[in-house]
C-alpha cells in the first residue's frame, strides 16, 4: 500500500494505469482500456486476465475456469452497471478519485469499491488483455487464495462492503 500511495500522490496524468510486475500486457491492451473513459461517469476500467498455463494440464484447466468465471461476472456487472471489483492485474483509474490507501492487502479491490461508492462506474474491458501465470501447486494456490480472502475481510471491516465470493 505504501508504494501505491507514492504513485497516487505523485501521479500527474488524468488516467493512471496500474498492473502487477509479473503480468504481460497484450499488444494494444491500453488502446482498448483507455477509450472507456470517454463514456459518462466511468471512474475505472479493468482488463481481461488470460492465464498462460497450458489448458491441457490440471493447473491450466483450473486457471482457465477461474478466469472465465471472473470474466462472466465482470461482463455481466458492467452491463448492469453494478460492477466494482477491479482486477489488479490491469486497471486504470481517473485522477483524484482515490488519493490515499489504508494499510490493506488488496489495493485494487479497495480502489474499485471507493470509486464505485462515489457514484462512478467501473467497467470491464474484455479486449484489454493481460497474461499471467496461475499457481501450479496446491500450496501456492492455497497461499494466494488465503491472502485474497484476508483482503476481502479487511475491505468488509474498513468499508462494510461484503465481497460475494467470500461466501463458501
């Protein structure tokens, strides 16, 4: 969160693009992501995550299934204008909507919720593609999911927003 706070405090651009260090953006990902800000009241836009894991392996199948579910939920939420869960793998936000982060594990989730609560729309852009490597062991997957669950619980404690995916 301290690095994100430095970025937010020193940003001079009208739109700030964030991505994780281990992500690979597809060609033209930003060309698809940024025009969404021309639509009324759009405060943030996130891209589509596609795992690089081979689909014909167990972990590749799990990764593909997981991100297809997110893709569907994000697209449906965007159409209904009630989507607020930014994907931290690739997202962009308008300047001034979030100026400082609390000490929280999932900055992307907090940023999305904060922008949504201000009455701005969060869009999902399926053509802005970012590639990642999904965990390839049970221990790595459990560690990742545990961290994400903790972030969801932190957000609920801070803002009262309950992330539906924390329900079993």
